[in-house]
C-alpha cells in the first residue's frame, strides 16, 4: 500500500514539475520529490520509497535550510517619469507631442545656413575644398536610372585644372590656341601605353572623334580614372575650343555611386557665401534635370531628392540641408541659368 501511494504521489509530482517551465521553479522543488520521480522512472520500488538523507546540523546548532527563499526589495525613491511621445516633422526635425522642440543633433538647414556653417568650421591652414553629397531616390543597379553628367559651376571649383587634348593636325593647333596645357596624338598615346598611370600629368582629357580609335590602346589606363573621353560628358567633341574653355572654367563631372549618392566639389572655403550658394544652386539644377523620367519605377519630383550634406576637407562634421531647401536651390539655379 505504501509503494502504491508513493507511486501515485510520484506521478502527481511528475505532472506538476512538468508544468514548471522555468529552471528556477524546478530548483525550488523538494529533493524528496525528485527522489520519488527517479524511482518512478526507473521502476525501482526502493528508489520510489527513497527519502532524502538527513543532513547533519552544523556546529552552531542551527538546522539546515530546507529550501531556498528569494526576497525582492521594494523600490526606493521617486517613480520614474512617464515616457513622452516624440513626433517627426516634415522637415526631419523632432518635437514632442506637446509641440516642444527636440534638439536631435543633426538639424536641417537652408543652403545659406549650411554654407555659413561650413565656412565657420573650416579650421585648416589651407584653402579647404567644399564638397556636397546628395542622396537620390533611385535604384543605381538599373541602367535606365543611372544619374551621370557634368555641370559648369558659375564660379569654378577654385582648382587649377590641367587639360589634355588628344588631337592631331589642325585640331591640335585649335587646342593650343584655346589654352590646353597638353596636346598630343599618337606620340602621347604611345607614352601613356608604355609608362602607364605615371604618364598621366593632367586632370581632364578631351579628344576629337578622329583620334578616338587610337585611344582604345590606353582605355584601360584612362577608364578606371574617369578620364576616358565621353560624348555624353562633352569631352569627345568636335568643338575643341568650347570644351577646353569649359574645363578651365570649372566644369565638374559626377556620377551616382552604388548607394545612390552623388558627390561633387562646389568650391573652396575661401569663396564668399554668395559664390558657394550659386555653385550649389547650379549643381542642384543639373541634378534635377537628370531625374529619370518615362521609365517604370522612376521617382517623382518629391521623392527624387532624399537629402544632402555639405562639408569641407578638414571641417568639423557635415551639415545637412533640408529637402525643401534643395528644391528651392534647384529652382533658383534653373532660373539663373535662363537669365544668363
């Protein structure tokens, strides 16, 4: 009768312990219950009737602790404040639900404010270069959404550009008269083919269509460096004079990277704020003109520009320009281009 009762008790305890999901709850169970369960599992009547051996009392005379007890201390001090709801505005700024503004650390500025901040934070001992990075809402993996072009900045880039013209005969004389720094034909091509990149002592390359088949010999040298003449960029043209003058005046080429970001130089920190703002306006107007249209999945005018930031070579941080300010800059640049 005792064995039968022990087995029934073991079964009940086994069901109870199986319902305990946490190891902490199982560890608080009586060791005798585990002894009964082990006996029920092995089928041994002796193990089922086994009891936990008594533990000898310590020298101090206190009895051993039968089970472990956990105490929870009540919290002290004032209760924590209730969480506040934060909302994101249309300009990217943060504010509380009660219309209290929040300093997110990255405020959105206008073009004038961003230019002023870049010039104020330029601490280098040289004339730093000002760069703009624009994030576009395109898929750069699609060939029909590639954004690539060139822009002639109204005030130039502030750099001395060395222009090379690949031409022969009367076209070479035209290039020299236009102010090209380096002019050459087959001899220059052979030198670049022999010495490689070390022979590239120029920043921009312009070519006449008549010499283009010969440039295939050095395409592997010019191509990776973005110097290969291209008709889409205006560097492969019959108007040698106009191309050289545009390069000298501050023509900048750009292309969207694999993360849909376009980088472009818009001047130097030594420029005035008006000159930098007009350069940014001209660049944004060109970017808007290159927006993909009439293709499936093409971004709308509002989703095309995602954001932009302005920075200098050694300036502290970058300064984000608001989306509305970018659209306004593009409109101002297009209007200024029509007037000129």
